[in-house]
């Protein structure tokens, strides 16, 4: 087991406070897995206007009220509050940064709900949050052995700590996990002037003519990780997806690694899930699936036909997630005897096209253009097939959730999907899903038809489901890999 390590984990979103994507689930399940291994881990995030302080029992900390922070030539006051996350078995303390202008007044994380566009001052918002993390350590006189940052929103933390307070943080090591290399926090060069860093760093932190948060984090972290081994390989070879940051990663290849994320066995578990109509009991799969399928069809207002295969999707509505691919293949998919549900929010033009398709096929396709955690659980439990046609997929939590819930994934061969979904092999009867290679509508349709044919063969389908239920995506091994990295840095 070894000595307990002190870790401060900073992220822009953490379940259950708020969730936009995989970062929130990772932040929740990984930190609780570290806690389970006996480490002293605390998390930190901003409080957005749509997070209820009462519901999440967020309360004041005496020494952390009305702290002045200089940003963009003015002074802002922040107050850091306290709360905790738990999965019934373990508990992790949370620090929550509040600020009236940048966070409390906005009912969203990244984008303005009115326009659908990112807040124009996102650079200032996450500079402020990063400074609040560093300042909290200074005021508590607590300097964790590991500061674990996530994505561009917290990538400035190692830069601020190492540059402005090198003596205070001299024993702290910085790990940066990148959940998606396509989002880098790119802003005009003038963003540099808002931070309060020494002038000699200016050129170093620019990339392709812009100030780049992610580049800053990569340069100043002691170790960089991403969320699956295959995605890590793809990233190193892909200059377009990484906008050229792969060159910096190649230079530090001995301190860059991909570790497949696990899932929290308390949050995503068909035997204990309160969000679904019927829990899985004594391996009685048919009763569990029929009950949840019926409930899902009723919730969606579709005909309660249990013999018609129900395809589920939970996705950001964006090109990288293969939504354009889906739209191009849609009429062919609808020729099959299927129901399809898609839950997700995102790009306006793709959303409009999906809404038109929902109008065109009202008896067969339901598009829920919202974020709904309970409905996500219902889809994982009630669908027969889960479709993930991603062009890029760093980790692919939803494919793992599907397998655990006995919903067979049909996915594209990329990133974490390759690491987590073993294709079904009719000869050996091994495997849990179906994988297509080419990012084309015809490849998608062909593989989906293969899955639908397997669905019609009761014996084969039963075997695939059985394989699904035998699969575990435990955090234990992955969390231990992170701990090994921590220990190697602290040596």
C-alpha cells in the first residue's frame, strides 16, 4: 500500500454538483477510488449559478471569505466554501470557489444558454479559478504533494504555482490529465496580460498566434496523462487533432501516458441504481431488461413494442462524436425495424437537423435536446443497443456504462472505445460489442445491421449479454497506475 499521499484535484466540473461530460464523472469516480486506496485527496471546482448550495450542503470556511484576487487589471473577491462528495462508502472533501460576477451570475459552465456560444470571458473565469486554487493553498498553508489538474480550465495552476510561489510549492508535483486535446483554451495574445505572469513567459505560452492554456499546462506539469492508451497513441501521431501540441508531447514522451478510466461501482450499477425502473436481481436479465425497456418507451412516448430493438445514444451533439455520420446514415437506419433515442445538447446546426429527423420519423426516433442524468441511466438500462459512432473518443464512459447494464455497444474503432469494447467473435463467442473502422455512413449501417442480426438470434444475443455482465471496469488498477506516477514524481 505504501505511504498515504496528499492530493488536491482541480477540475471545472465534478459530479454530482454539475456535469457537462466525462470530466465530471472522472473527477467523481477517480478521486473516490484514490480515497479507497487510502490517500488524502480533496477536490476543488467553481460554483456556477445553477448549483444549489442547500442541496449540496456547501458552507462557509472562516479563513476563506472575501479574498481579493487581481485579474485583468481589476480586483475580484472570491469566497471558497466547503462541501463533500461521497459514493456511500467513501467521502472526499470539496473546496468550492464562489465569485459573483464570473460564476454565481451564470447558470452554465462554459457556454451562454441564450446564445449557445462560449462565454467571451472564459479566459478570465478560469484564470480566476486557477488563482483561487493556488491562493487557497497559501491561505490554508497546505501544500499537497500532488496537484492534479484537468483540461485547459485548470492548466494554468502549475504555471502560477511554479512561477509566482516557487518556494511554497517546491515539494508539490503537478499532474495534468487531458480529457480532450481538441479543446485547448485558445484566446487572443492579450489574455497573457490578464494573468500577472512575468513578461519573459509571453512567447513561451503562445501557440499558433494565440494564448494557449493547454500548452501552458503541458509545459509546466511534471507529468501529463490522458484517459485511454489508444487515445494517447492517436494524440502523438495526430497534428491536426492536437493543433500541433503533439510535438511538445513527443519531446516529453517518457512523462506522457494514457490510462483507461474506470467507472464508479456505486454510481453506475444495475443492481443498485435508483434511477431505473427495475434493478437487476439474481441474474434475471430478461425481467430486468423488459421492465426497463417498457419504462423507457413509456417515458419517450414510443409504442411499447418489446420485440423491436431499441437503440440508445447519449452524446454531445458535435461532429467529433460522429453526429454528422449518424445524420448521413439516418434514412438507411430508419428502414430497419428499430426505435432510436438520442439524448444530448451541442452544436446548433446539427441539433436543428436532428430535430427535423425527429419530426420526419415521430414513431421511431426521439431526440431529447437536454441534459438529464436520470434519463441517461434509463437509456443505459432500457436500450438493447448503444450506438457511439465517434470520430474521436478519448475515453468513452457511456460505452462502458452500456456494457455494465447489458446494453450492447456498437462503436467506431477509436480511442478509449478500442480499449474498452472487445468485439464479439462468433467463433470463440468472446466479446461484448460491435466495432466498425471507417468513419463512413455505410460502415456504420453495415455494423449496426450486424448487431441487429445478432439481436434476432436469441442464443447469440444471450451469450453477448452474459459476456457484458462478466465485464468489470474497476477503477482499482487505473487508480493504482496514477498512484505509481505520483510516487515516481515524489521520489
